[in-house]
């Protein structure tokens, strides 16, 4: 199983993209893992980015997709 963390709420563009691409990722990744999409809105995407940086396991079982401006927020 792979958790896919999104920085947007359910029903938006990012969620639609993730739901469209998840079946292709499941087929392309060796072992055909299930992709579980986890929406994590809040603080303009920073909540998801902080989760990915500080809490999520670093073993490849969690991937993320954040808004394009989020990495530059600290600047």
C-alpha cells in the first residue's frame, strides 16, 4: 500500500488528478500496490508539506503532491 498525500481538499483539481492517475501508478509500480489517496487541506498546503517532511515514513510508502507555491512559502 502506498499513501498519496494531497495538499488540497476532496473534489478539487488535485484530487481529480490523483484519482485519475492512481490506477496507472498501481499498474506501473512493481508489486502493484494499492494507492490510498489522503486529502490533507490546511494552511494553504503547508499542513501536508509539514506532514510529509516531519511525520510521514521515509521508506517510499508515502508520496505527496502539494500546491506549486508551497515549497516557497518559507521564503
